[in-house]
């Protein structure tokens, strides 16, 4: 009989122990450790945290994040992955599911990562033409940049501005800006250099009946020829003596603004426009 009583007491104690373990009971024994405990990352980076729970069968945690003296916001997934697009300090908190009174916290600081941008970020220009680039470098105490090119030339014109001159050969080139103190921080601009059509005049004012003699050529292409056209419908006949390098435009009888197009025969996307203003009055004849 005594043996039976002892057996029953041990069985009851074992059952109670199992029940407490399954429910996370004995909550005073639950502890949580978060890694990393303190860290710094760049804005927009993500950082996985790990929570180790001891003293409970259920080792799951609930994650949350709060700002520490910052107006920025942050988020953390229930897998423990933290992210924020804002500079600031944040406290990452893991709370035991088995015992919600038990939690642990880690601190993460987000900082502005150094980055470099160049505007414009893509450029299409003609051979020999120039354009200006501006670089903006943030996140470093020294904002200066160094410029390099794979074709053409570039010269510094300001603190972080530079003038690029395209080569005389068409093709795709790169303009690269790099931090003067950290050459791994770069920004690259793709530059497409195309043929360029030059014309003898880009604008003119004529009176009705005047004739303007125009010349043009394509630079940088295999074919220097151009084709001629009038943008306004119905005025093609105003062009005469047309060749692949010249044309005569005779002012129509209707005053207004007209546009003569000189298009590269090598690349039909390359067009130079001549703006002609026609006014009433006595014709002066042919204007060279």
C-alpha cells in the first residue's frame, strides 16, 4: 500500500511538471537573449535579429520596434528582420510567447549611407557637342568628386560640376564620378554620341517671295549627306534645287512661322530644325 501511494505521488508530480513545462509555467525561469544587442546599419538596409528563449518549451517570440528620440519610423517582421528608411535610433523588443512578462531589447542605429548621384543620368548628344554634369555626394565629410571618361574630354567647372565634350566618333561612352576620398563610391552616366547635322542658318526672317539658300552636312557619320523637308504639310514645293548638301527655300504667300528639317542620311533620328519667319513685304530676292 505504501509503495502504491509513493507511486501515485510521483506520477502526480510528473504530470504537474509536464503541464507546467507545456504552458511555459514557472515564468520566473524564462529568459530571452537578442543578438546582435547593439549595432549600426545604413538606412534602407535590412538586419536580421535572433532571439534565444530559455526556460520554456515554447521558444517563440513576438517582435516589435520603437523609436528612441526620433521622428522616423521602422519595421520588423515576425521573423526578426528589421528595416528603416530613416536616420535614427530604435529599440527592437522580443517578447516571450510563453511568458509575455518576459522580454529583451536590442538597440539599432540607422545612419545615412554614403551615396553619389550625377545629373543628368543619361545623355544623348552630337559629336563635338558639350553638356554639363553635376555630382551630389552625401554621407561623407568631403563631398568632392573626381571625373573620368571613356571617350571625349571632361573638365571641372565648379565644386562638383564638369563640362563634357563629346568625341568626334559616334558611339556609347561613360562619364564616371568617384568620391575623392573613397574611390569605391561612384556614379556612372551613359553617354550616347550620335552624328550631328550642321546648317548654314538655324533661323531667318523672310518676306513673301524671298528665297533662302541653305547648306548642311552630317558630322560624325559614315554618310555626310542630309535630306530636306518642310514640317508644315502642303509646303514641300517651297524647297527647290535640293541636293544632299543644299536646298533653296522660297517664302510662301502666307505669313507665319515655318520649319525646315535637315535630317542626317546616316541616322534619321538626327535632325536639325531651321525656323523661318515669313512676313508681308517686298521680296528681296535670293538670300545666301
